C-alpha cells in the first residue's frame, strides 16, 4: 500500500512539474514506447525445472516544443520489467509489482559497477542526451547518426552518452505526434 502511495505521489509530481515546464511553451507531448527486450523459455531437464522470463523495456519521453519544433525541454526515462514464469506455466512475478525506472534507481542501476560504463550511470548519460537535444529541432535530433548498435556515432557525444538511444528516438517521435 505504501509503495502504491509513493508511486502516485511521484506521478503527481511529474505531472505538475511537466505542466509548470509547459506553462510558457507552445506544445507539450508525451511518448511511451515499449518493446519485448528479452525472452527465455521455462523448461524441465533431467528432472530439474528452470524458470523463464519476459523482459519488457518501456521508454518514456516528455517534450516541450517551441516555435519551429525547437525542443525547449525534454526528459527520457526507461523501465525494464522482468516477468517471470515457472516450468508449469505459473506466474512468478506478483500482480501489482512496481518496477523502478532507471532514473529512479540512479547508481543502484549499476552501469558503472557492473558494466564499467565509462560515460557514467544510465541516468547521467540520459541527461547528457537530453542536453544534446535542447535547442535543436525535432528533425535535427531524429537525424542524429546512430551506429548499427543503436548508439550515437558522433565522437563528442559518445564521451558522455554511450547508451543505446534507439528507443529514445521512437519515444520522441511518439511524443511529438501526441504534442498539443
């Protein structure tokens, strides 16, 4: 119950913060892009049962656009929702489970600790990408060159943002399409 209350309070803060950001802007949009990121089957081998799981990655983008589709403010976040199931098909993830976002997790996401990420934790890299976007048109941002791995190609940008940004681009497109 306390977790649900905290989530509701945080959601209200995000909404009120976004509304205050948009007070002087022409339009504001929100985009949510989800993709099945990974799947593993449950199985039984030699009498031992192995669990399976689906991981759904959801990227959100809130954008405030000024004249000429120039990005005045932008925020990205992502959740990785792992839904487990047993070999008999039973759900292993409780209904109502709340998954913290990568921005909420901050250092606890562990990019630096586990992946030795040279550009820093996920949330700092996302903030760097947001900074690259501000002051540019949506078209300029969507034209950022990405490698086959979905990461930025520009050498200067890569020093502070080495994460995959493909889902950021899709969420931005959706946010712009929803802008009012």
